[in-house]
C-alpha cells in the first residue's frame, strides 16, 4: 500500500478565464508507481463553466485508471507522459473555447 502522504505536488494551478469558466490542473507525483498508476502520477485536470458544469476532465481516480470525461461521456485515456497529458488536455480546452467563439 502506498502512503499518499508522501506524494509530492507536481502542479497545482487554477486559471479563471474572462467568461468566468475555470481551468484547474492538479498533479501529484507518487513516491513510487503502483499497479493502478504505473506512471507514478495521480492527476485531475478540469475545465468547467462559470456555474460549475464540467466540460472536460482528465483523471485517474482509484478503480478507473487513466480516463477522460468530455461532457457526460467517459473514455479511456492512454497516458504517455505529463507533457502529453497537458498537451491533450489544453488542446481539448482550446477546441471548446473555439466553438464558443463561433457561436
């Protein structure tokens, strides 16, 4: 059993966008990889509207492994590394922001 108290915070950032929506990135580096998190990271990347509705979330909560939510849909996510995770997440955020601008 991993003692999560020994995990080190890798990133913790919240960005409030002009429309009131919120982007948050929380990443912890575990003291060692686990069967469930072989890459050694626990993370939650979230983009939600000003009223709190989640539009995109990437996470790896216990029992579900790496996955992402887009709206009400959930699909597996293949974790390569932190840089790719951040790139994929912010690409999805940018796509939603671009759609909002076109409306």
